[in-house]
C-alpha cells in the first residue's frame, strides 16, 4: 500500500497517481470498517441491548430458522461497525476530494462537509431517544387485545435501521437548502415566501418515513420544520454565492 502524501490544490498528479491514492484511501476505509465490524461483533450483546431497550418488559425479538440468529448478528454488527468507522471513511473521502477545491472554495466547502456527519449523528440520536421509544410503544400496544403480538428479529431490526437512517438523512436538510442558496437557485427571501408550502412538504416527508403511527409522524414533522427554519437562518447569515443574474446593459445600437 503506497504512502499517502499531502496534496495541495496546485499539485498536478497523473491518472496513475490519482488511482494509487484512491486505492490507498479505500484500503484504509475498508480496514476501519473491518475493525469496527470486529469490535461490534465481539460486543454484539451490548449492541443488541441498546437496540432492544425500546421493547417493553425486557422482551427479546424472536428468530425463525437455523441461520437467522447468526445472519442477524452479522448484519447488525456490520451496520454498527460502519457507524463506528464513518468518521475515518468520511475523512478519507474529504482528503481525496478537497485538493480539487481552490483555497476560497475550500473555506466554503469544508464547514459544510464537516457538518454532514454531525447532523447525521444528531438525526440518529433524535430518532433513537425521541422517536423510536414512542413509536414502538404505540405500535406494540395498538389494538393489542385483538392480537398475539410477537416481534420478529429481522423485521424489528430492519424497522429500527431504516428509521434511524431516515432520520439521519432528514437532518441533512439544512445543508441541502444551504447548497441551493449558495449556487443561486433560490434565495432566503424566496424560502420565507414559500414557508407554507415547505411546511406541507415536511408533513408529507414525515408521512413517508418508515414509522407509520401518528405519534411518530408528529415527532418527525416538528424537527423537519425546525430544520427548515434553521436553513433559512443559515442561508441568510452565510449569504448566496453572489451569482446574481445582472440585467442586460442597454445596447448602444438604435439609441438616440
């Protein structure tokens, strides 16, 4: 594996050097994932304790079939290992991409890139501590007198993973809105004028998230609206890219 040397914006690398650097960074990211996966597989009981804590009365999910316990453990360890390795993976990605930016562009891009994992982690934390408990409690107790309610491991952990992933992605809304304002597609003033439509879109997005109960839908709609308002504030503070379409200058031809 080749040693990675710092690359500046002024450096001109050959295609082979770029591919060699990319291969090295991919290997480092894969090693970080392997370490995270091994650690989570070794401590999988701790991971399952965290995931099972929203279930009432210490209930544990059921498995069917000979291979399901092993495959479920492997899958959950892979998800958790990826989450642990995410800082290293993102660092390798940023280190490979940032040299392509000029110093001025880097001052704008770097804070936005650093906010991606922070907001993603905030979304997962919000989903786990605020939404998941209430969603599981509502769904398992809904009309429970009519059903013998059991929780299958594969379905439960898939539900948890999809919900936490969706919340992590939803919390990227400020960055997406900041990006479109920076490149001049919309302005903060237009975002304020479209507020009522944005609120309606927030409700639709919350309804499309994995949780299906009304309690979770409300809990997911509120942060979407807050994130939208935060996006307007960020866009107003940081300003646009300055790429405004100036009115055409009057032509000298035909002037009196």
